[in-house]
C-alpha cells in the first residue's frame, strides 16, 4: 500500500520568512495530494490540494508543488504569520473521493514573532 | 463542501465498556472513512464504510473491536468495543472529496478510557 513520508517533523521560522515542508510517496498510482492544517484540539482543515495533472498550485501565501517523477510534493508558505503556527499533514490518494487518504507523519510549524 | 456533525465530542469511559460515535453528513456521500489520531500523532485509517456493504478494515483493526454501521448515504457509526486505556485517542470521521471540494472531517471524538 501507499506510504507517505514527511519532513521535517518540526520547523521553526521567523515571522515573515518562508516555510517549506516536503513529502514523498511510494505508490506511483497516487494522483491526489492534499495538505491539512490542524490547530490544537481542532479537526484537520484542508488548506490546499493538487492533482497529478498539475505541477504547481497557489492560493495567496500558500503553494504546493508536485514532482511526479520523483514522487514528492511540497508545501510552501510565504510571509509567515503567527497564525500559521500549527501541525501540517500531507496526504495522498489514488482515487479522489472514493479511496482513503494516507497521511504523512506531520510537521509542527512554529512561527517566531 | 460537505458538513459533518460528529458526536459525542468527548467522553470518559470505564474499561470493558463500549462507546458508539455518530457522524451525520449534510449531503449524500458514497464513502465515509473512520480515522484514529493518538496524541501527537498522525491520522491512521481504521476502516472505509460504503453504504450497502460491509466496511473494509485496515491492517491491525478488526470488526469485532470496531464495528461500523452505514445505514444510509448520510450517516455512519463507529463503536469502540470492550475498551481498554490503549483505546484512548481521538476518533474522526471523514467523507471523500466531491467536485472541487476535498475530503472533510468531523470535529472528532476525544475518548479517554479509565
């Protein structure tokens, strides 16, 4: 089955700087790659996702890039703000909507004011 | 995107008892997923529930311990049976993405077994 690795496990950046979180997946059939933000005591919230027919997607300060050949994808957050502090999870699925998401191990991001 | 109501939000249970968690979705969905999230950890899939058929369990999870019902396209329950302290965790239901909307999660059930 699918295996998703995520790095780093913790990341601290100065406010205003950029943060990058990376994930690799094992199953070349995977074609849907979402990123979730989870604040303490709350449910995971989808912040951005990408499908395998696209190499990059942006939404304001957040972007995701996908390299299908290398089987890795990354989350980029620019101009970080204190409210970006949370745990971020990447995930992968091979059949959007109808198959499970396999999650990475998570990255605890801390923004230093 | 689908809105999921999950309850209870939290419970403290005695070992050996069972707890049933409910998820109600505001639209009809084919697939529902049940996850467990242990403190400080990632989400681990327990099972996939498709209306009209038996749930499909992941390795390490069995139906006798985690029976699931899926009576219709908007509702599902997960029961945690014969609980032990090791079952203390957060349990989350999820529905698959539709159209432009990704997978969404219920608010979670924080279970403590004493």
